[in-house]
C-alpha cells in the first residue's frame, strides 16, 4: 500500500493517536464559559447505509459530555440540492439527540465549503472551540477548502474529521483540511 494514501481502516493506535490529539488541543475560551462545538454531518445518500448506527454513536457521545461539564453544540448537516440546515446552539444533550434523530439522508453533492464558511461566521460572533465533521467523500475543490481550513486554523478553530469508508482521494483532502486547521483526521468503517 502506498504510504501516502490513508489506510482503509484505522488501527487502534491510529484512533488512540487521534483521541490524544483532541485531548491535547488547548481550550481557548474565557473562564466560566462552556465550550462550543459545531458538529457537522454529511447527510447525503451515500451515508444512508450507516446513518442509524452513526446517529446512535453520536448521541451517546453527546450525552456523555454532560458528565464533564457539558458543551454548547450546534448541529449542522447538508444534503440534497444545496440544502444545509443548522440548529441554534444547544446545551441539552437530549435536545441534540432529538434533532439528530429527525435527520434523514437525501441524494446530493457535498457542501463542505458552506460548512467551513458557516463555522468561520459563527466563530466571528463567538469563539467556536472546534468543528467535528463526519463524512465519506469530498466532491469540491480542495484548494478552496484548504484556504478556508487555514482561516479556521488562524482563528484557533480546529477541524476534527471522521472519514467514513476510506475513499483515498477524499481521505487526503480530509487530512489536509484537518492539518491546515490544527485538527486531526481519523478514518473509520
């Protein structure tokens, strides 16, 4: 296998390294404020086969944040023909889970550029501590996405990407987005 290509499936060591990167990313917010996480999901048709399982795992993850002091989370997803939806900032894991479970996949192209622009706009209003993105492919110009990811890096908003499926060209694009923003990328099956 070409060492420049991402592995089809992450090893336990890869996942541990990713989680360590997340854990060591310094919090950059005033004392007393809750962390703010923008959680984004590719809800295009290619993700439909694993959608319910992903929603269950993501729901468990956010429910566990309450135990560590909680977060404000904004859910964003794209699907269909130019459709991108964003919730208000939520501080209730139950409300987040309720909204996530209503999302259904719909055929369409990726809209990662819209998502990165939205994150920049939100962090301009009040700091977004991180963007977590779950997706499987990139169908957009990587140079444009890299420029936006670099801007997020400059304002201290790392992008943490969970790349489903292991498509190698998209994997390289996701790794670049993560690296330029100061985040990390992790593949999963």
